C-alpha cells in the first residue's frame, strides 16, 4: 500500500471537521483577543516611554488638559515648540515675569550723539546741527509699542544738568526721538541715558 493510499484511508469526516474547527478557533480567537483589549485592560504604569515609538503619538491622541505643567521637564519647551500666537498676555500670571523675560534695551549717548554704551546694535545721530538738542536713537528693532525713560547724564557717571524728553519717532518704528534742554528749558546738546522696555 502506497503512502498516499494510506493517508486517504485515514481521512474521515470527523478528522476534517476537527481540523477545521481547530483552525477557526485559533485564527478567530486571536483576532477577537486583539480587538477586545482596551485601555481598561492595561495596568497603569505598565507601558513606559521605551514601549512607544518616537513620534508615534500626536496631539490628537492626547486628551485636552491631560498634560500639566508638572508633567513637562523644566526647560524642555522653547519658543520654537509653540505655535505663533498661541500664547498671549492672558497666559502669563501677573508679576510672573522677571527682567530676564522682558525685552529691556538701553543706550548711553554723549552730547555729540556718540553711543558710549548700549544693549547692542544701537546707533544715534543728531537731527539738527550742534546745539539743537535733537537726537534719534535707533535700536535696530521695532520699539513702537515699547515704553521709554531717559535722564540727563554721562555714561561714566559724570554730573550733568538739564532736561530730556523722549517719544516715538513717527517716521522710524525702530527709533526713539530725544530732545535735550538746559535747566531753563532752552534747547541744548546734552548727554543722556535712555531705557526702552518692551
């Protein structure tokens, strides 16, 4: 008797039915198990960062409000991680900022319009001849929404008297218009120190 004939003689309806039942149970059982595992079946803390592929979770996967400040490592989120316009003044706690968080620019300008010291990138020029007391101080960035404070004084701390006033430069958003005067109110060149807070 050949091997093929021997195998055929052992194939019965019962054997075929049992084999098919086993195949169906194994395949559908696995699919059923895969489709019925939910978050409730996973023990809290059992899935760690090492189990999650990089960039596999997007913003749509994370529930709103699920990530809190305590969940974020200090210094791990920078300006490049935030969408433009996503954070405004309402998101900042009152008095929560320090001087390092606020743009503070300064310039110490001699009476001849030479910049003696500055926060960087500052230029100054006379807007009229010597003695007119008219200056333009350009900070190289838009300062039109900033506040200005100035006082008469030398960069090296030397004494100076007089008056100074500052305002926006209407034809240059990056500059401040400065007028210096004698103590009696007549215009005159004078050294001054200017602070811009943005």
